[in-house]
C-alpha cells in the first residue's frame, strides 16, 4: 500500500449500507477496514471486494470497549494511519414497549449509540493526525418515529446529538457529519445466504419525489461527498444533519420476512426527500444529490 493511500474504518461493513460504503470507498482509492460482528458476512465481503483494493475484515463487537480499542489499534498498526471513521453498525429490537426488556433496550443503545462513541473515542487520535473525518449514520427515526421503535429511535436521536457534540469537541482537526437515511432497500446487500429480492410496489416508489425507494449507493455516494475536499466546510457543529427522507403521507416499516419495506399511514414531518440543514449555500449541494 502506498503511504499516501487513505484508510477508512467502516463499522457494520459486512452488509447493507456499510457494505455499499466499503465498496464505494475502495473504488475511491481508500484502503478499508470493515469492523463486523457477523463473521460470515465480514469474511464474505472481504473476499468479494478484494478485487477492488486493500480491504481487511476485523471481527469486533463495537458495544465492547476492549473490542473497539483492539480493532482501532490493529487497523492503525497495519495501515499506519486512519483517515475516516464511518459509524454505521446498528441493531434493532422493535417490539411493543411492554414486551421490551431492559436487556434488549441496553443492547440497542450499546451498539447503536455507545458503539459510535467508543469508536470515535479511540480513533480520534489517529484521525487528528490526518485531519480526518467521522461520518455517523443515524436515521429518520431520530425525528420521526413509529410505534414499537423506542430503543432504535432513541439510539438514533442520540447519534444526531453525539454528532454535533463531536464536531465541536474535535474540530477543526476532525470534521464530523451525520446522515439520517430513510427508506433504503438493503435486501440485495446481505450475506449470500440471506439475500432477497425486495418486493417493492409502484406505490412504494411513488412516495419519493425521484420516483423510487432509496438504495445503499445513495448513502455511500453522500458519504464520499462528505469526506471529499468539496465538503471541507461541512461539519455537524455548523451544517447540521443530512437527512435522506421521502415525500408522502406514509412512513416505512420493514416487511416481515423480507429485506424490503412496507408502508403505514403517518403524517410526514417534511415534504421533501432530501432535507439538508446547512448554514451555507444550499445550491452548491442540492444538485450533487
């Protein structure tokens, strides 16, 4: 690996948005470390994407500080630098409030929120040396929830708050941005034994101004923009959160047994698919989406 090659750590990089992000970063010239709890998914992605560049799978539970510390230390030792951290790993426990155990609640908060904190904490010293970036993946659930999503929604709301706090604490040496994906069909980005074809209807697609449900590549392309020189003025302390959300009068929920999403009636919180809260020229960003 050339000394000038940038290095990215992507948590949850074995499937879904994380897998798409790993591929996009590899194609963009990064070396990529995918931190993944699912060994089969991590190894599969590492083998599949080795043709695109330098990729390494590290088994890690980001809810465990010792595991995170070891993962970051090993990545820095092998590649001699870390330029980007993508906090993407997440889990869910969506069930009625009265059935949600404290153990289940704590696991979701530990992975989704505490995990991002731990990764940022241990990667910060390396990112600072390279004037690097952190991109946190939240969710539209942070601001527009649904029944039976208390743990997940709370964790993603925490990610939004953590992002602007980190931006102020770590800036100007490290930029921090947050993306809140809405309806993203990840059915085709699972490990091979669980890949499905999303069953999406014309109505599902028509809810979006662009005429279709989101894809993981839509998020990975925004990540690439946020870590590029073109986004040098963007950080959560000033520019806020990048929310990817659809127009319409329905909110999304995962269809049972599929990797796609179904719909349920709900008043929309915004009327546009891409809501970008920024403190500088919107016209410079909107065309790139």
